C-alpha cells in the first residue's frame, strides 16, 4: 500500500461512501466498527447513541431485530448523523442478480434507503454486483474475500478472483471483508471481523484475533467488534479500549 494517510486516501477514494469513511476515521481518530448484533430496536438505538462517539461505522443485522420498523430506521439515521458515523447492513447478499436487487431495495427492510455500506459474496459471479449497483449506486459495497470462521471454504484463488471482481467494479465496490490485506490499492478499505481482546473463539466457529494482530499484522483498516463490546460489563469503556488499540495499531502499522 502506498499510503496510510487517511486524508490522502480520502482524496483517492472512488466512491462517495469510502471518501466519507476515510474522513470520519480522520476526524474522529477511530477505525472501530461496532457490530450491533442485538435483537430489539431499543437496544440497537441505545448502543448507537452510547458507542456512537467512538466508532466510524455501525454494522447491523436488521433481520435479527424483532421490531425493526421505519421509526427504528429514522432514529438510527439521526443518531448516525449526530455522532458522525456510517451505517453498514451486513446482509451478505449471495443470490442471483434478480433476487438480490429485490432483497436490497424491497421487503420489510428497504436496505437501499438507509444503508451507506452493504456487502456481498462474490460466489454467484459478477451479476450480483451489477444488479446491486443498478438497484442503488449510493451505497458502497464490500466484497467478502475471506471469512473469520474455522473451516470456511474460501481458497486463495477465490480471494484473488474476488479482488479482480472488485477492481473491475471499483465505482461501487469500496473494499473487502477479509482477515488479511488482499489489495494494496489505498482506495480500497479492508474491514476485519473476528476481533476480541478476551476470547480465542466462541465455540460456534468464530475465531478471534486481537485488535493489534488484525490492524498491525494483518493490515486491516477497520476492525469489526461485536460481542467484545456488546457483552462487556461496561460497553462504552470496552469500545474506548478497542478504539484506542485499533487506531494506535493503524498509525503504527507498517505498509503490508
Ligand atoms: N462476520 C464475522 N465473520 C465473517 C463475516 N462477518 O464474524 O467472516 C460478522 C458476524 C457478526 C460480526 O456476522 O455480526 O461480524 C462478528 O461478531 P462478534 O465480534 O460478536 O463475533
């Protein structure tokens, strides 16, 4: 990677959303993405409000929220605006183009109306990207090039093909979900899940590395932390620790 300077990377960004993420990372000095995997709107909004000051991105799984509706959505957008972070819906689209475009724009969640960032498995081929892009170019898309889970079927060749697909669609693909740096181009963002200071795994396939391992050694730009924060005795204090460790790791990291 040629540069880790965030404002330099903001200038190189090819999509409005990646530019905004680099700017927010710089303004708030944080590379923490909170994975707010809670099951009701009240808890989601409480996490967004209390952890909001320490994050650049808030990641949701809206389909696990029992009472998600338009008011949840409006409140979440207001909090995101107030605390200056972007919203990432971790829907992991993985179907034929025709289906994903309906899942993205319609149904109960109307993801395209509020999500700044979405993600997709490249498995179905380029049609998935084309149709998501046709449905709504305003959101930026992360391609899942690697996973954090034990025994996942992704191979180096698959990851390489993911990179090629991203490069061919870099007006819409803003980066990757990955556990290592898979592109050396500074305009792409790497989001890394499977981050915990306390655990090595969750007994359900998840594997954890520490913030410094993912940022300094693996070259992540943004660390995704869920239960390490949400299940902590004091989630705000935990978020501050992850944010501090993550960002100091980013600044100290050598180019990889
Ligand atoms: N996630 C992973 N690994 C991946 C891709 N996505 O853990 O390879 C997502 C999960 C969850 C979050 O869906 O929302 O990141 C990790 O949560 P955790 O920190 O509580 O394990």
